[in-house]
């Protein structure tokens, strides 16, 4: 199974919207830049495990509610 068969997806934008949080609000609570949040939301940057937990905590959500690791195609 190659790396292209796996993808980390996230629900950050949906959860932020439900909580009426801006990208800036989330970035400040998670201790990162707004650009980092944008990059993660757009799947251009994969956060470290520690940062993923920080984001989940800032959203007051379980990490599995925020991030999913999907397997695509193959056996």
C-alpha cells in the first residue's frame, strides 16, 4: 500500500463554523499562525500529532472528531 492510498482528512472548518470561531481564533487557541490553520484545513500541511491534539483541544472536540485517516483503493 503506497502513501498515495492514504489520506489524512479533517473537519476543522466545519467544527470552527459550528463553534462560530474564525481561523484566527482557532490559531490563537492552538498556539499557531492563521496560515498554519489554513494549510491544515486545505490539506497542504499535515500537523504533528501534538499539534493535532492542540487543535482538537482548542475546538473542544475529540481528536477522532477532527481528524480521520482514510484508506483509499487497493486490497
